[in-house]
């Protein structure tokens, strides 16, 4: 005989095993019972004129990629089907309260719901044989996770500030609406388990049930379409494309501030132009070769390139004004106001204009002046000695006539020398003054161009990108 505690343990374990075994038996017998005469191919309705009402639910777990070039959306989804199988019912209290069983879904009837706009992908199984949960009242819940590639029309007009809408259309491939009536379970898709995308911000996922009657046949074909609305996160593009482009344009426009003589004015503009073209190339590599519309960033690059090109051309013109040849002419009348603009602003610069003192000297040393009675130029009148000498010579000397003649001749040659020196100076000053005028003009034009190009660049940026970037 065993001691009492042992008998209790054995009795208890026997009881437990019987209960467990009976449960297991019950589940097995239930499944056997349910699938005994079950035909997975036939619709689970006792009256074959009834439609099976299938309810669909979609949970988006990850938006992997939206490829604008291939017009393709790649997502991880969980697809949930709900329907009622009239053959898979039992009385739970007859099976120890067993109210739900799980059996491989390929052993029961399944609706052939497919993604209409799917794209071929190797290894893609339309219907994975995951378990289906069957409740005692016959409702079946069949879920499976999958990765799908669907076609999506990507409109890149507003790239990189674009919003996209991709559709996932689910429907039965072979059954019409009288055989399978498809419904959405909720008005919006399930986004609770969504993994935040690095590139896209999820706006909403609306579910819309459509019933389409095709021309061929009278039967309606219902489908459930999920509208995935997403918005591109533009920080990446702002930081790596838009900002450098703006900086390059401003730098190119700032070239107007460079002094003409530095020789770097033009090369700066050309370098910026080349960098912009390279940038535009990189951007266009990321976009589909669509000729329907030029994307926003393409327009922006285009305008930037035009601005930098025009500013380089304007620099060429300004440099031409600055180096206005060895014998510069006067600035034409219609350009003079520009010069006064600058003179008015700073009077100091006026000193470089023609020297009036020298001009009066030159006019006084006019060769047409008759030199009979010696009339020295005003500069010399300041010194009284020569005059006194001449007068004293006039009074005292006997051969005053000869000396006077001698002096006269000497003075003549001196005046002639003086004349040439003054004339040369005057010519040089005039030339310098004129070329200075041209240089001033070039500076004024440079400033005007700097202002206007800066304005154009900023306005173009604000008008093109402002409304979208601010959103
Ligand atoms: C389920 O079975 C229990 C006991 O066998 C019975 O009392 C009950 O009426 C049954 N329920 C249905 C809905 O048939
Ligand atoms: C199914 O989607 C429609 C919108 O198309 C919505 O009005 C309806 O409420 C949805 N059905 C359910 C059960 O939420």
C-alpha cells in the first residue's frame, strides 16, 4: 500500500490527465468533425444564392519605399479577412466551452482577395497558409502579414515638397458581388503599428468601398481601396540641395562686389555656374524622366542657373566699361545720371574728376597769345623779381634792346617748354579723369546689378519654394 499523500498525488494527476486528454480529444474531435465532409473549394453558404460577406481590414506596418522612378510603392501590411462559414459552427458547451479553434487556412474555404494593382515580385505568395481562427458561431478570422509592391502614380511636380496618394485596391479575383460581398471593416486603415518612415510622413489611410459594374456582365464587382496619403519630409532636400543652391547663387551674385582689377569676377561666376549644373544633374538623377511637368526643384535650379549666367554676362559688360581702352571718350550723356548718383552719395570721389586749376593754367598758356609785351602766365606773376629786373634793365642799360631781345627769346622758349609740359599734364589728367569716370560708372553699374540680381534671386526663391516649404 502506498502512503496517503502519494495516493492523493496520483489521483490528482490522473484527474488532470483525464481533463487535459479529454480537452485535447475534444478539440481534435471537433476539428475532425468540422472538416469531415468539408469541401474547401465551395463557398460556405448553405443556400448558394446567398453571398458570403467578407470584411477586409488593412494594417500598414511599414512604408518601405516609394520609388518615383519605377512608380512603385513597397509596403509591409497585415491583411485581415473576416467572414462567416456556415459549416464551421459548433455548440461550445458540448466541447467543454471551447469557443475558438485555429487550423491551417488552406483546409477551409478562403476568399480569393488579391491586390489588383500589385506588381510582380519573386517569392511573393498571394495567400500564405497561415492559421485561421474559427469561432463557434462560424465566424472566421484570417490574417496574414505580407510585403507587397504596388504600382502608384507618383506626381513629382512639387518635388521635394510633394504629397502623394497611393492606392491599394483589394478585391476578389473570380467571385462577383453576388458570390462575395466585400466590405471595409473601418473607415480608415489601421496605422497603430506603423513604423515611422524616414522619408515620408503618413497623413491618412482612408478606406473606400467601390462597386464597379463592368460592361461585359450585369454582376457588380465590389472592391475596397485604401488611399494612402503621404507627404515627403523635405529636410533632407532642403539641407543637401536647396540650401547649397541658394548659397551658390548668392555667392555668384556677390561677385559684383569684387574689384574689377582682381580678375576673379568672372571666374567666380563661372565656377558657381558649373557647381549649379552638377547639382542639378544629381537632383535629376533621383527623379523619373517625366516630361509632363518640371518639378519645383528643377524650376528652382533652372532659375538659379539663368540668374548666375546673366550675372556673369553682366560682369563681362561691367568689365568692358571699366577697362574702356587707352583713349577713353567721355561717358555718353544718357549714362551720366548714374555717375551723379554716386557723386551725390560721396563727394570725396569727385576729386578724381578733371582738375579745374590745371585747365585754367592751360588756357592761359594759349599759344595764340601774342608775346610782344611780355605777359608772363599768372603762375609766374606771383614772383615779382623778373618783372623788376626787366624794368630796371629797361631803364638803365644802354644796349637794353639786345638784352631785352635775348630775354624775350629765352622767355619764349621757356614758355614753349612750359606749354608742352602743361599740355602733357593736361592731356594725362583729362585721360585719367575720363577713365576714372568710366571706372566710377562701372562701380555704379556693379552696385545696381548686385542689388537687382540679389533681389531677383531672393524673390525667385521665395515665390517658387516659399509657399510649399512653409507648409
Ligand atoms: C448546446 O448544448 C447544450 C448542452 O448540450 C444545450 O443545453 C444547448 O441548448 C445547446 N445550445 C444550442 C444553441 O444548441
Ligand atoms: C467603409 O468606408 C466608407 C467610406 O468609403 C465609410 O463611410 C464606412 O463607414 C466604412 N465602413 C465601416 C464599417 O466603417
